[in-house]
C-alpha cells in the first residue's frame, strides 16, 4: 500500500479526508477545439499585470477572456494569454492589438490603454492546441463589425457575470500547463481563499479553484 507523505499536520490530512468523503464525480467538458471563432472580449477580463514565478523571475503578462458568439460552441469561453518578457511575445501582442483595430502602441503604457478599451470588442480569433490537455495558443485575426457576426444569439451578446466568466476546462488547462500566473489571476479576481504554496502541484490548485467556484 502506498504511504501518505505529508509535511503538513494531521489536521490537514483529516481535512483532506473530509473533502474526499464529500466529493462528487463531475462531468468534464472538452477544450474549445482548434479552429477559428467569432467572439467578444468579456468585460472586465482584460488585464496587464506583473507576475513573479516561484523561481523568482518577474515579467509582465496580458490576459483577456473571449466568449464565442455563434456556432456549435456559442457562449463557450477561451482565455487569451501572452507573456511580454521577450521580443517575440511583445511582437505577438502588438500584432493582436492592431488586428483588434488599435493603433500600434509604442510603449507598455499605450498598450495598457488599448487593453482597457477592449470590453465587448468583437473579434475573430483562432485556437490551436500544441499538446492535448494543455492551454492552447490563442491569436486575434481581425476586428468584427456587427454585420460580420454570423447568427449571434441574444444570450451571447453583451456582458456576462458570475461563474459564466470562467469555465472549468480553462482552469484545469492552466493547472496542466503549470501556469502559476494564470491560476493566481483567477484567485485574485474572484477573491478565493487559496495560497498556491499550500499545494503540491498546480493541478491541485486548479482543482481547488474549480471546487470553490462550483464550476
């Protein structure tokens, strides 16, 4: 029989046992498949933040959530994330901003100002999974006018609130990708009582987020 190894107190183990006793088997949704989608930026989701990894590396990161407007995956959401710690990363983000209809920013401040104006902006975007189970690459194709959006539903038009802003598969994908910054962003945004240092793996952090948000 495998032995339980823990540096925590017996109380912590007892609490974990309680979680197992009250656990439920959940139905899991698949990731948004590879392809091109029409969607909009979820209001309040776009951010540019400075993050420090456990290794002590500091960099600026951009994130915003896109919600699908039509088709088989209407109302599904997908996170766009980009690290700005390299020239390549900045070039990708600048290109995506220009594709959203903004003038090319010449500074981080100008880029942040553009990002602040993205609420409800309609765009065409594409999704590509490099590895199954990991967070996908997301890029912006172009800005969409209302007439460009095909068969959008009323449910998908406009702002969303509560747990509709984040999906279970997005959280678990961040855990699989060991995306500490992305997980912390969700923790901060929803005011969750989670300290990532208290968990052995990022997957455990993601599972706890899913539980607290009841996704």
